């Protein structure tokens, strides 16, 4: 009888430990949207969550990681320049579950990259849909970069945007296109 009680208590304790632990919270998601000024002609990056044609103020779900970007500008007077660099996206992790308590889900991050003739900027936005005029930006197809060389101007600049445990880091370096 003593063995049966011990076995029953062991099963009961094991069941409490196994089934009594709360679930871990889900990791938050990261979203990236874009806006740009009239100097910007083309944008590209190697983030698989960002399509080749981007639409202004559209939130693209992106995975955490470090991505390379490049964009070209012109002023309509024959002057061409651009910016290149990397940006790093991290997410807010969900909390660990405890004994009989589920962990909190990580909050979603909404990042916006503003592309301008004077360089990119980042901001953390709220998930609010606003009635903003939308436009699209596609890669320049008639621009042959082999006809030009890049002349780098100034220093590399690093900016970091924080949100709870998430952050986005952008590196930017300006270049001018010089005709060969």
C-alpha cells in the first residue's frame, strides 16, 4: 500500500509540474514601412520581407536580422547621388511562462524608414492607419550603374532606435554617382 501511495504521489507531482507550467508568450512581430521625398528615384535592399516595388506607408512584416539597403537620388538637373548601408531589426521577445502563469506576448514594433535626398532616417511609429497619400517606388530600370562610379562623401553614420527590448540600427554612407 505504501508503494502505491508513493507511486500515486509521484504521478500527481509529475503531472502538476508538467501540466502546471504556463506557456511562454509569443514573440512580437516587426513591421517596416517607407516614405520618401521627391529626390528619391529607386530603393533596394536584401530583406526578403520587403518587395522590389515598395508602397509608401505600407507595413511589411520583416524578420529580425541585419539587411543591406541602397537608394538613388537625383535633382532633375543631372546630379545623381545615393545612400547605402545596413539596418538591423530586433523584436520584443515573449516572456517565459511560470508555474500556472502564461508569459506575456512581446509587443509588435512598427518602424518607418524615411528616405530623403539628405539621407535616411528611422522612427518608431504606432500601428495607426492614417489617410496618407500613397505612391510606389520601383527599382530604376534605365539607370546603368556600370556607366558610373561611386564617390563616397563624409563619414558613416550609425543611428539606433529602441523600443522596449527591440531595436533597429541603421548605418548610412552617402555617395555621389560620377560618370565614367
